[in-house]
C-alpha cells in the first residue's frame, strides 16, 4: 500500500534531490501516503515553480527513511 518510484525522470527536481528507482514514498509534507492513490500523490507533489515539497522516502537497503526537500519546477515530458 505504499507509493513506489518506478524510475525517476532524469534532470527533474526529484532526480536531482536523490529519488531513486524502488524508493517507497512514506510521507508528503508530513502526511502519510499509506493507501494513497497515484492521482492524490501527484496533486500533493505539484505546485508553483520554485516552491518546496518535502517527502520522506525509504531507499532500498537503507535502515532509516530519508527526508528530501524538492523544489518544484517545470517537468518536460518527451
């Protein structure tokens, strides 16, 4: 029931912040993602360019989750 990153898009804010394939997103701005669907997560992650969003991720093989602050930007879709 946790959101899992399949592959972060290269050169996006999340990729630059250290989000990796296989990461589990535990929290978005302090709120649990347990049972959250992808559409709701995307709504919480989107926002005005340059504004921060903090996520708590669990990297594969890590012992503790890591908090990452991502600064929103335009994401080009190819």
